[in-house]
C-alpha cells in the first residue's frame, strides 16, 4: 500500500492490493489510535485498487492507514503526513 502525494495537504490517494478475494478493510487512524475514517469495508476480488482519503477537515499531523483481510490479519500499515 502506498499513497500519493505524501506528505499531502487536503487529499491523498491510497493504492493497494488485495491478495485474495474476501472481506477487506482500510481504516485511517490518528496518532492516538482513534479511527478517523473507514476508506474501504467490503467484499473484494483479488486485484489492485485505489481509494481517496479527503483530510481537508483534519489538522496537520501524522495518520496511519491499516489494511486488514477477511481473517482479521493486518496486511499493511502506512504512515501518512498531512501538511
């Protein structure tokens, strides 16, 4: 998983890959571990995807995107910086 641009000002695009079909989620957390946004929470086929994260209403800082598969396994964690 990666995002572009990083750092970003108002919005960034996360590109990610689903390895096998099933439930998949991506949630964005702040530095305190609070869920800020759920970008993806749906059954998905294996493949490559993109999701927009609009953070225009959030303060500057560090955020983390966490991807989980159907088994509840964390597949990736991404650090994002908002200017």
